[in-house]
């Protein structure tokens, strides 16, 4: 429990609570919303710096939060009209999806880092175990790439649909749609990811014990992690 708190506590503090409180304080104090959006991005930036100073590695999840906040601030500078507010949100979602797909050309895709954040306690042993799955299991690597494609494409499709609906629906209806759609898409993605994990556990359970190059314990971990 302690390790989970140490892993997630700073992320929730610097990426959720402090930006939210600071934004309210700044805008209540007369700071322009766009300027406030840029200023609150300093919190996740500070977390990334502190994390690196303590662990000598980058917290990819913190970097993603930072990118999302900065994209939101930049897009707020561009989109000012009533309908453009919805287009702005869609643009951030679309850029996030594009970022997922771009990581397919990097050494490890985005979902590998997301999985490491969610599936480990953040300890050196937990991180080393997760990194070891990448090296030991081709199926683990392919599943992380597949998940990255699915999540990236889903975000791009969501962004496109929301833009189309912005100009097809009246503003009051779009407010409701825009508030519900991200949760529906996220729920679908999480369900798909969980189902992949279950199928992976089933495959590992029926595989011959000697087939795993790193032992049955690591094989079970790989199945739990990504399917």
C-alpha cells in the first residue's frame, strides 16, 4: 500500500490537485484563462524534474500530462469562438492520439509506459520486472504495440466525430455530448485492454511450461500485464 501511495501520490498532487486549485486561484485573481493554463503546466513540469532527480529516469506519464496541459493552453490561444471551444478539446484529443501512433516508431510504444505506470508499484524492482517482460516476450512487445495503435486510432476517431458533431448539433446538445463521449471512449478502451489481458492469461495457462524462456513466473506476469 505504501509503495502505491508513493507511486501515485505525487502524480495526483502535481498533475491533478495542484493544477486544479492553482487555476481557480489564478482566474479568480484576474489572470487571463490562457495565461493560467500555461502557468499550471509548471506543476507537472516540476514533478517530472523532481522524479528525475530522485530516480534518474523520466516519468513518461508525467510528461504526457504536461503535454496535454500545454496543448490545451496553446489551442486556447487559437480557438476563441463558442463552437471553437469544442473544436479545441477535439484538437487536444486528436493530437494525443497522434502522439500515441508516433511512438510506434520509437524503441517502445506509449502503452508500454502507461502499463508500467499502472501495473507496477513504481519501485525499482517493479520497473525492472516490467522492463524485463519487454526483453523476454515477443508476444508482450506485439501486444503493447497493438494496444498503442488501438488507443491512438480511437482518440483520432473520437476527435473527428466530435468536430463533425460540433457543427451538426446546437451548442446546448453539444455540451452534453462533449461531456459524455470521452468517458464512453475511455470505458471502451479500458474494456478492450482488460479483455486482451484475460486472453493472454488464458494462452499462458495452456502453454507448455518449458516454452517460456524466462520461467513460468515471468510468463504469468506477462499475461497479466498485456495479454
